[in-house]
């Protein structure tokens, strides 16, 4: 592992949400909510130590609608408004990451997942990549050099997804996850999928046919052996299935001014971090700083 480049890409928005909902509310002496930032840093520090990361970059969503909203007006339409307690903590986590000299990336019209996909796929041949995320949208990116690191039931537990772990949980390969979700839909993003097709059936169909394109091509020849109810659901929702596939597929070829060497981790502003942590009442975080540096 010596001299090996190990890059953590932080799915920052999803991680902050996950931390916010995983921990009881915390405030500093001025009444500023801080619990999401605290949980975010607990997960990040653990990830850095677990994978011995020596390169780190952070990606964020923006408030603006994305190209997916143009494809489907109701994309993410059912999501509740972002709680004020989370909104007020975004500037704080950005200031902490900046004090760590961790580059921050966001781009209007795109989601953090698109930035993550672009960076991961471009640099997977140069570094071992670990995507640290609060959700599983990035499982589609997993290959020999890309893994997804996510909290378990609590933020103290972690799961590292590789190809075998994805197969074990979903019954499909990482490269088939988009086809799987195109059938099952995704309620959190209001991706419709195919009504009546659950995870078990979707796993079976993608396992048998390889992709939804192959599935529908086979149905067009009328040689596909399917139960009548499943065949009818697929026929009725064909347009939604292919639209869902578009919605869940991340963009992996964005034009980003990204340089891996700018993400070298360890040259952080310890004095500035100590000042921020004291203001946040995170005194225990100060002691963790020397343990975060790996060659």
C-alpha cells in the first residue's frame, strides 16, 4: 500500500443529510445547529483512517434544478423541503473542508453524483477510489478500483460495497444497477420505474436478460417467457422504464477543472481548524487531527 494513491470522493450533500438524521440535535454556545457537521466529520475521519486515504475531494449538489428536472418535471418532487437545521450547516461544513485544503466541486445543472462519477471514472486507473456517501446512488460506479463507503444502521457502523457486496444485496452487478432501478423506481427521487415490479422480480429479470433494452427487445419478438401480469406491467410502462433509466444514470464525462494532485491530503491549516472546532464546541475533534495523515 506504500506510495499507492487512495482517493476519497465525498458525496457531501448526502452525507450531511445522513448525519443530520442519524444524530440528536446539537448546538454550539451561540445556538447554531452543529449535529450534522459533527456526524459528517465522524464518518469522514473514520473513512480516512479505514482506507488510509491520502487524497480527498468533496462534491456538492446545488440549489438549482438539474437537467433531470428538464427530462422529468416531477423529478424529486415529493421530497420535503430541506430543514433549516441542515441549510444552516452547509456553510459550516464547507468552511471546515476548506480549512482541510480539500477541494470543493459543485456545478449548476448537475448533481454531486455526476461530478463524483466523472472524477471516479477518470482517475480510477490512477488511484484506488472510495466514494463516501450517505446513500447508494453511486453503486453503479463500482468496479475493481472504485468502491462505495457508506454508514450502516448507525454512523458508527460502515459498509464498503464492492462488486460482490452489490451482488449479495441486490442480485445484480454494479453495471446493472441502473437497469435494476429503472424497473423498481426510486421513491426518494420520485423516479417512477415500472409499477408492479419489485426488487425481487427486477433482480430476476435483469439477471435473465442482462438489461432492460435486452428485456424489451426480447419481448418484441414475443419469445420472452414471462408471467402475464409482469409482461403487461412492462408493456404499459415501457416509456417510464426508459425515462427512469435516463434519470438514474450518472454523467461520467463532465468538463471539470480537476487535478488529482490538488487533492493531496494532509497539508491542512491546523490553527484554523482548531479555531473552527472550538467555536463549534468540537474539542474532541482537535485531538483527532494528527491521526488523519497517511503517506
